[in-house]
């Protein structure tokens, strides 16, 4: 019996929707802190360095380092169960953030959120890569990545309203607990697909396709060191991961500090900030979808896979002058209007980066490959971006006062130009790296027949 028959197109798109919904919850819980930084700062009497640590490094260290062992488990065991369990953990820990008494307890709660969210993307990327073939995988991963702008939109809008209406503590309860309901949806309705289900028939493991999906063998799954060595041997991936990490440094720094920037420099209320930044993040979904979609379309029409690198590079080059204009603008209205196109450009790299990472590895490397990319991206981006912008703001505060955050953000923008260079360099070797992986898969398939 062909196990693919139970995974028709309608079910695959439903599964993608559930995974997207889980990622929305993920980013609501991850980004809610940024909108609440100002009332938290005032009540708990924290400085910008502490806030940057809470919004970045404290979360990212556990998120990134635990991502790899969880991904190893996902390459061996049931990915659906791993995802659902992780979702329960991060949702409950988000609610716990509303019960803290000071910096230390809030730090512990944010670490708990990071531990739970480490189990989100690696199994989800692996599942999507089995649900959808390579020809539309970039688009499917971009749809999944829409959870970032949509989740950020909800987190900003609800966070701003909640901070002004019910207080920051109850706001954490409000956004944390619904994730448990989405976790139940994952447990009860998602099915584990066979590994390699949507790949070329000659490259997938026929025996594994016929096996019960929940009983996959662990013997053929390589160790994370082998996956890291395999990926790092691809020059295109080295530049992809560094480029993505540098851009994430700017993006996470901006998303964490944009609310305090608008509050301190332009004196907007938290409700106004939540509304406008929510709208900015929502519009950013256009770019998140277009990145993978354009990569799929242009590479299919031209036969040139390097579009997956060229598209992010173009978007990053365009972002630099726009970001400087936004942060140096004299009025809140001008700054916010410029943030809309910035938000569109900021998410374009996601789909192409995710798709190429999956395309460069073998079947049982996919979850770990996603975790390795996210390790580099989030350790540099999420971990260091908010933290160093916070440090920069504290250092500049004696000279510039509350406007120090404006100039700290401007300094970080330069890394987007550096990021674009890495994408352009990585494109040079992409075709050869993809061909080498294809040859490795063909050789493995021949050995099984």
C-alpha cells in the first residue's frame, strides 16, 4: 500500500495551515515582550542593557542550543508529538511571565519560553519538506514563515492595547494560554508523513515510505556533527547562514527596540505603538510570502537556483537607506510610513533561506539542518541584536538622553549591507553545491536498490 494516498493535497494544505497557526502563536509569545518593555522597565526599574538581555540573549541561548538536540530527535522520532509538546511548554511559560517579581524571575520565565520554542521550527520545516515537493517548497515554507509577521502583528496590537488597558502582567496571560489550544489541534489532527514522501521516487527510501510513519528507524539518521560538517562543507550555506544571521541582528534589534524608540523619541502611547507596529508587521507578510514564491517562480522559469540568493541580497541593499531615513525622521508619521516598505523587504530572505537549506541536505538531515540555520541566525540575530542595541543605547544616553535609542538603531543598520555581500558571494557556488547533494542522494538511492 502506498502511504502517500492518505496524504492528499487538501490534507497537506490543512497541515500547512496548522503549522502556520503554531508559528503565529510562537511569534505572538516571542514578540509580546518588546511592546511591554517600557511598563516593565518602569515597574521593575531595569536599564536598557537588562531589557536587551531579556529580549535577546537570555531567550536565544536556550532557544538555539536546545534546537539542535530537539532537531536530532525530530529526525528520528515523531515530529508531530515533539511540536505539540514544545507548544504547550512555551505557551505556559509565556503566561508565567505575568507572575514575575523582578529581573531574575522574568529572566527564568523568558528562558522557559526559549526552551519551548526551540522545538517549533526544526520539526515543522522537516514536516513541510515531506508534505511538499521541491518545486513548491520555497512557497510552502514562506507560507509557514508568514507566522512571523502575523504573530508579530497580533503580539504588537494586543500588547499595546493590553499594556494600557489591563496591564502588562495580565497581557502575558492573555496571549500565553491560547497556545495550549493550538497544541491540542496539533496533537489531534496532524499526521506524521513518511520521510521523503514528496521527493523524487528514486531519491526516497521505498522501505521507509511503506513503514508506519510513527515507527521510523533511528539507525539511518546521522549525528548532528555529521549534518553540521556536511552543511559547512557547502560554501553557499556558510555564506547563507552568516548573511541571514547578520540581517537577523538588525531585524531582531529593530523589532525589540522599535516600541521604545516610538515611545521615547516620538512620545506615542503604547496603544498607538501597538496599532501602528501591528499594521507594519501585518503588511510585512507580503514580503515574507514573496521571497519564497519569487524564488520558486524565477528559478523554475530560468533554471537558475541562484535567484534564491539574489532576491534576499537585493532586498537587503534596498533596506539600508530606508532604515536610516526612518530612524532619523523628525516626525512619528514619517518614521511609521517608511517602516511599511522596510517590513516588506525584511522578510523576503526567509523563504529562500529555508528552502535552500532543505535542498542542500539529505532526507534525514532536514530537521537538524533547519536547527543549524536557526542556531546561527538566532544566536547572532535574536541573541546579540537586541542586546547590543541596548548596550549602545546605554552608552549613548549621557550624550543624547532618551534619543540614544535612535542612534543605536542607526548604527546597527550597517550590518544589512554586510549581509547582502554574503548572499551574493554564496550564490557563486550554489549550483555546484546543489549538484553535489543531488549526486549524494542518487548514490544513496542506488545503494538501496
